[in-house]
């Protein structure tokens, strides 16, 4: 990711779009390492992600410069778009409660380089996971919820702004976010829900999955919106279960679904591989 | 299946149950080819399926004789139970509308011996699939629905009784069965629903799956009950979908899920591998 | 497929390629419905598939005309390429022996429109499946192998040439093709092998899978080459198996893997979605 | 696991076996919480695992006492068998090199209670992972290999004997074990190989998978034997890959396969859920 510049855009579809955009990059001598495009024929909308070898761009043309040059075309196309220098990773903040399986997985992948981001903070409503975070040299903030949600979320928002959070990951954070926060960070809050949505929205999905007698359990990584478990889905994972699996077994098996789905979703988001289209996502997977 | 006798039962759990039951079989010299048991610790209930080599039972001891001998023990255990001679396959009737993918799959598996049943009739509310059925030497009944559902379902019920149907398979039959029929054939009507229930109950599940932007579609094979898509689940199958899959692609991909889930569910049921426990099923798969 | 024109190409990678190619299409007013491209950074090779709305091309510009116009650019790029009018489907011939599960699946998908091809002939070394083929109004050729392989394959080759076969599908055809035939139809013979290659190359893979005690069985759809089971892989499918599955169960379960993998591979090939790169394939799936 | 006693056995099959064994347990008043049995009809061999509520056994009847009582029957049946008190977990030693993904996953699951064992030592031929181990309060032994394999494995063997290792887990340990050690710990050394065996035995399986162009990669958890990657398979996991996945992507994606397959295999082994039958395993999964 360090040596690439990523152009991401979506706009109304029309003839010659890809030619215009790739022609623009070619005109700068830019070498395309990876190109994804998708024309949604139902809504007549165009989506693209272009990964450009930064070294092939004119010397001294950082992402901000490329953006400047691209703006007129983007305006003409009425595009939603962004240009990002892969060498400047996003700043990710993780929110957790007491369950540690998603956190430890994210920390390991982050340390291993699978997840390309800076990690200025982990925030929790409980102190339990402090050691696990600090031993990775990551700042841990304990924000107790005993004086009310409003104050606590005010505190969380302050931390997010202080550390310059670009992305917020809810790694089994057991509190429902206030709508204002969801809106302020729209499209930048990633949640993991422990069911294959839209089945079992809300609390205790494994218990309800057990009672319904499903033969597959799952986990869903999605953008958080003001409406609970209703945001655009980025990734889902499922696992087969049998009659002999008690609710506690579903919890155990489900942890692996959760970890895999969340890790993939976060990775895709951080690499600008997810484009939003109403309640749907376009995911150019890697 | 031809050479085995199957004892299936469930009852309140208690110490020594499996010993009592296997002791009973051993006392007759019966050779157990396959034994499954499951103790549900949450509800304290016991489930078992025993497959006995018919040839090892005393000569002239057909299933009905074995049942007679087993009855006192079964009564003592307060068991729900059945004994069946595998050489006497069940009589299965398939209900279809116009979509043929599940029907043709079942017909092929039936002809190939994957599904062990007699097939005295296929019933449809449309005439379209007559040829496909008759060329397999299976009787086809066209029951039009233009004079009202009540009359049509009366006709269907007559056919089911006439041909001695043990099992009714709804192979994408696009009509909702009346509650009386569901009750009369309780635990013997197998439906395929084209979503991973409990998501997308009811009509147009693929369209709604598309609109919700799920990353996995599925199919659910379940027993039909009076409440729509709410019966005990026997089997589920899922398939990954991507943003570039239009609703018509979901239909196409989903057909494979439907065929697999339905075929497995029907196979398990016909081999007495499914035990009911409220809304849950115990499935001793093969 | 009927209303689209498909341009498929691969060539040495270089800066500005996609711009050149899409610029060419845009210059003709062509509307791109679907674009896939892949730059293999390891071999520095470029692959693309462009699906163009035929109606957007200048009136009277059939595939052959588009090809004529594209040739100079293709020559400059040193590309392997093809242009095909989706309204002119390929001619597919299926070779079978006695096992019918892949054949019946292909026939159903072909009739249902999942597989877009003409089907001028099915050829078998046994007469058993004649009825199954003829009832679909497809010509069936029985080519006995009792007078030697050479004569039989000579006969098969004649039929392939007579009916103008573009694609040959080996749907569990239990004879090894002679190297000359593999070369004559290179990249156009699709085989299904009943293992997850490269495990269990050759005969009796299910028996050997059983003996090795694997926990997953599979099937591999690949292009046939002169070396047995060694050609480029198009698609693979696997299924979990347990200790209680005897070899006959693996056969049964494997049939579903084989049908799915073969059907997908054939579909991708017929839609020009498979590009060859040495022993590897680039598959732009749908 | 703490409150259960586990009886595991296999022996030649014969009529009345399960009755004899469950009768023995019932005679002691033992409450069976979980029973698995499997009759292998091909080899005429019987396998069983019985989980007994320890509290239901006569007071003061520990596993060793139960074993004493069971011995005469076991001798008569010519059984391989064991009785184990779940309250006395096995002693597991993990061997690693530099790759940490399997180790960190096992450590987390062990800490979380998914893997029930004592963990007296982690041994490595490199010092890199010392901190990761010690921070979990587990002893770390660095055994360098620079003075030759023989001496190093002598040292490893000493540690295994010193700490009383019951089970040895090779968590991507990049050294081939000497045959003597494999024999000494036969059926107790669990390895993870990064391919779906028997494909890609030996070194660099991901690179070779890439070159062969497979569409699925996998990992195999198996017992180590003197012959490389040839021991009985306990568990396998696979993941779909695409043409755009470079060898480095296969490494990344494969790590998740490896972690899942190894964790499950280790869990099953530690809970006496794996029975050996030549090169095959019977796995009574949970």
C-alpha cells in the first residue's frame, strides 16, 4: 500500500467514462497496477477504483496534487471521489467492551501488516483489556458508562477527534452508538454483528439462532448507521452447526466467523476497496 | 436401505437409556449397523436412531413384529418412536408449479437411487411440467387453481390420500398450503424456501436479498407448518454473492442452493434421520 | 449474451494500455457494460475482457467488422485476442460414457439458458444415454471402442469436425484423449476430474481419497491437455466428508461437486470469461 | 471437560458390543452425557467414545478406578482403549519457529478455554517469539539448531520428557522431526501443513499452489509420522482464491486456514475425540 496512490470514484454512468478516466491517468504517465470498475445497469451508476504506482507519477505529485488535477474531470462527471496516498495510512480507533477475541485478532493482523493503519487508540467501557492493548504499545482509554451514556459518548467523541480518527471499528462493543455519532462518522464506523444479517437483528443472536434451529450461524461486518444492524454490509461469514451444538458452542464457533468477517471488512475499508451505493456496497476484494 | 430396519425414538432422558435400548436389540441377536444418539442436556431429552441388519433379526421378524416386541419398553420410556423396514420405502408426492430445477433434480436423484422412495405422483397447479414427469413413468396430476384455492387443495388432498402419500415435497410450489393440510401432514411436508431463514421470510427473497446487499444467499429446507416459513429447519445451504450479481444472477445461483438443500433434506427425512424437537430438528446425517 | 459483443485479449503490460483499449471502444461510441482487467505484476502481462452493448456500436458493425478495426491496435500491442458477437453462440459437443449426472445437469442448464451454446451432438462410447439425449432433441452418436481406440477417436474427430464443434466437454468421459486431439482442440476441451487436483490424479480418486482419509473431497474443471489431469484449472469445488462416509458415499457426495464445478467452468468458458496464462487461468467470473 | 470422564475405545466389531459397553456404565450408575459410536463395515471394526458425568459415578471412583473395573471387558473385546478424567487435562507443548500466527491463535484459545490443556512449555529454534510466550506466563525454551539437528532434537526431547508432555503441537515448526521422535510420540504429535494434503506435500506449498493455478488453497492438521506429511489427517480447511492473488496473498489467506484447522484438530485431540484407524481418523466432532 505504501507505494500506491488510490483513486476511488462513483458517478452516473455514461459512454466513454473508463476511457476518460484511464486516459487522464495515462496522460500523467501513471502506471495502473490494479483497476476495478463496475457499471450497475439497474441504477445506471458507475464505480471505479484505480491503484496507481506512485513512482510512475510526475516527481513531486503527491495525492493532493493529483486530486487538484483530477478535480475538473470529477466535477464534469458529477462524481463522488477521493485520491489517497497509500503511504499515508488511515488512523483507526477500536472500541471494545470485555470480549477480546475480535480485538486480539485485529491487533495481531495490524502488527503483522495485514491491516494497514495507524492505531492511535483503543477505547473501552471496561478496564479489562487494558494490558492486552498496552503491551502492543497502543494507548488504551477506559471510558466508564456509569455516569450515563451521554457523557460517556461525549468523552469517546473527544478522544476520536483528539487522535484524529478516520475509521472507528466496533470490535464487539456492546453499546449502541447515538445517532449523531453515527452521522458524524457516516461510512467510517465498522461494526461486527454476530449473525448473518438481516436474520437476528439486535440482542442475543446466538441464543435466538439456537432456538430457531438454524443449521448455519454467521457474522456480518457492516457500516454502523443510526438504525441498529441496518447499515450497508461489507462482508459476511457463516459456519455450519449441528443439533448437538448448545448455545455455548454457537458462541465459540461464532467467534471465528466474527473474527474473519471483521478482519476482512476492516482490511477492505482501509484499502479503499469499499464503495457505498445506498444500502449496498461495492467491494473490490483482494 | 433395503436390508435394514430402522428404530427411531425420543423420550425423556435418564440413566441407562442407551443400555436398555441396545440391550433390547442385542437380546434379539440384532446387529447394529449404525447408531446415533443425542442427549439434549438443556431440555433433558434423549434421541436415538438405530439401524439394524434385518438379516440378523429372528427369521420372520418384520418391522411390525419388532415394533410389537419393543412396545412395552417404549411405553415405559414414554417414547415417541417408530420402527420401519427399509425394504418398504415411503411414498413421496412432489408438488410443483412452473419452475423445474428442483423437480428435475429430485427426479434424477430418485432414478439414481440417492432418494429412496416410491413416487406415485407429481401434482402441479400448471400443466407445463407434465412431459418432464411422464417421461420418467410417473403420474402427473394437473390441479388448476382458477376455481379457487379451496377446491384445488381439496383435489390435492384427495390425490394425496388416494395414492397413500407418506411424504409431501414442495419443490418450489408457489401456493401457500391451508393450515388444515399442514396439520394433517404435520412433520411430513417438506418445503424449500429460497433464503437462509429466518431472513427474508415470504415472497421475493432474492429481490430483497439484493436490496439489502447481503454477501451470501441461501436456501432452507424445512417442514411446512401453518405459519409461513416458520417450520423446523432440516438443512440450509449458502453461496457467496458479489456486488456485480444482479437479482437475476441471485436467482440463477440460488437454484443450486435450493436443489442441494432440498435434496439433502428429503434424503434425510426418507431415511428416518430427522427427529423433531419443538422448532428444532435433530439430523443424524449420512 | 445475445446483445453483447465481447473483446478478450492479453498482451505484455505497459503504461496506458487500458486507456488505449477503452479509448478505441469509446471512439466507436461503444457502451461498455462490463469491463474486467488484470495486470499480472509477476509476469508483467495484461489481461482484459470488455463486454460492449452491440446496439451502441455503429449500425452494421458486426463482430467481424469490429475485429477488422481493432487489428492494428492489437498488432501494435502484440496481443492474443478475439472479438465475438454474443448473438452467435459457440457450438458445444459433450462426450460421455455411462455416468449420467454431469450430462443431465448440463442438459438442464442448457435448456434453462444458464449455458449459452448450441448443442449439435452428444457422443458416447456406450449406447446407454441415448434416450436421455434424444428426448432433448439433441443428436446422439454412439461410438463403440471395441475395435480399438484409434479408430474410435478417428470417428469422434470426424463428428466434431462435421458438426463444427467449438468446444468439447468431457462430462465424465472415461477415455483418455489422444495427444493429437488435445492439441487440435487446445484450450477448447473442458474436462471434469473427480478430485481437487493436483491431489489424486488419474484413476479411482474417491477410493484413494477414502484410503488417505481426507476430510474434504472435491472436483476440478480444467482444460484437457496431453498430460493427464494436468491442464489449466478453471474451477474447483469441495465438500466436507466424515469418517462415516464409505467410498460409495464419497461417490454420491462428489457427484454434486462435479456437477457444480463443471457447469461453472463450461459457463465461464462459453462466455469468454477464461483467459489462459501458461498453466494458470484468469477467470472473470459472473 | 472438568466434570466428565471419557472412555474411548476401538475393537473388532461384533453383535451386542454397544449394549455390553453401555450396560457396564449403567451398572455403575454412570450417566452418559454424550455417546458416539461408529461401526466401520468395511474393516469390521468398532469405535466408541463415551462421556460420563463424573458426579454420577460411585463416590471415590476416579478414572483409574473405572479403568480397573473396565479392564476385564476390554480384554475380552480385544480393545484399544483409555479412560481419562476430564479434570486432569493433558500437558501440551508447542513447537514454533518464527511465524507467529498459529502460536498466537493457540495461546488465545488456550487462555479463553477453547483448548483444554496445561501448557508447560513452548519451544522454538529461534528466540523471536519469546516475549509473546512469556507474557502469557508460559515457559519459553530457545533451542538453537546451529550445532546440528541431532543435538537440538536431543535437547527438545529432554524438555518434552522433563515437562511431561502428553501432546506436541507443531505450530508451523519449520524443522522435520527425526523418525525416532515421531515414533516415541506416535499419535501425539500434531502438525499443521499449509496445503490440502495430499496435494503439495513438502516445501513451499503456496508457491506451488500458485504455479499450479488451483482455485482453492487449504491447510491440513494431521498426526506427524516418520514419513513427511503422510500421517493421519484430523482436520482440513480450504479457502477460495482467484487469479489476482499473488503468492504473498496465498500466504496471507492461508494463515486463516492454518489457524482454524490446527485449532480444531488440537481441540479434538485434547478432548479424546480422535481415534486412529490405520491412516484414517475417526473424529467425533463437537
